[in-house]
C-alpha cells in the first residue's frame, strides 16, 4: 500500500472531503485527496495523476457518480472505485456494484470507510499480482514452446484414472497432428506407434503404471504421409495416477 494514498474525490462539498480525510486518518490511513466536482476536472485528474483510489459522491449538481464510474473504468480500470454518498438506496447500490464499483459507504456511516478502503486496496493488489503471474506464465509458456520447437522435444501428460491426455504443440507436430483439429488420447498415441513396436510400447507402459515407475524407451511412429520417425519417449509418475513426460525424435523422417 502506498502512503500517503493518492485519492481522487468526486465531491461538491469541501467539508465532506475534509471529513473523509479525517476519517481515513483516524483509521491510520494517510492520504492526499484531490477534490473535483465537474466532469472535465474528473477526467483531467484521471489522465494527469497516478491514483491509488477513487471516492465519489453519487449525485452532484452538474455530474453524477455513475457516469464517473464509467469514465474511470475506461481510463483507470485497475483503480478501486468506492461510492461515498448520502443518497444511495439499495437498488442504486446494487446497480453501482454491477457496473463495476468496488464498494459503497453512506456518509452517515463513515465508520465503514476505513475497512472498505483497506479491503478494496487489498483486492486491487491481489488482482495486480494475479495479472503479473499470468503474464509471467504466458511468457514462460512461450519460451517453453520455442525451446521445444528448437530441440524437437514435446511434452505430454496422461491422467490414467480418467484417460485425460494433453500434448504440447511440439508433441502434436512430432506426431503429425493439427492441435486445432485433434483431440489427443492414449488410443491415438498407440495408433500412431509403428505396428511392429506397438506391443513393446504397451508392455513398457503397463509395467510402468503397475510398478509406479518411470520409463525411457525408443520406438517408431508411422505418420499419415507414410514417413517414419524414431522417437525417444520418457515418462515419470506425478502425484496420483498422473503421468507426465517428453518425446524426442531424431531426423529419421520428414518434418
């Protein structure tokens, strides 16, 4: 949490802004409030300042909080938005939350403001952390996919109890299937294994499942275009009845 908090307050009564700031300080939340009451000033502040929080009255002489909320979602969608109003009925409050407001506090019950702000900032921080984690994951997956493409190494998982199978993009390519048109399965894998090697592959997999051990074996796969690839399959058990591994192939067939 940044201290002091950078707060944009949409409010036409300066005394209410002072009361809000005093309430936050009473909760140990240091803040710098910028008060605006017109739409153009609200929009200018959104574009000019880096904000931690937006507080807004619902009704003002020349502007309204719901319009402000929509503008804030366009320009600062990650900044928590809390209504602080004396005229916010239940139906209006529900509409505001559905529209995207983080919370609402009545001016007659400002004791709720501190906890509401703390909760809103916590949720915003968690959202930002999730977004960073998702970005890092996408970047990691992209690096992994490129590394597999360069090394001709595909990865796969097989949940034995349900039969659920997943293949990486490179695994699809090695086995000659289109990931957009093909649902991977254990049966499809076996059908792709060269008929002369199929029995040995099945025996090795059955033994690995029975003994809950890994495997490392070489076999051939027969592609639809008639080419043959020599593949090294490596697998190990992960958790309960789930298998994961990789498939590598050498330059023994057409890519």
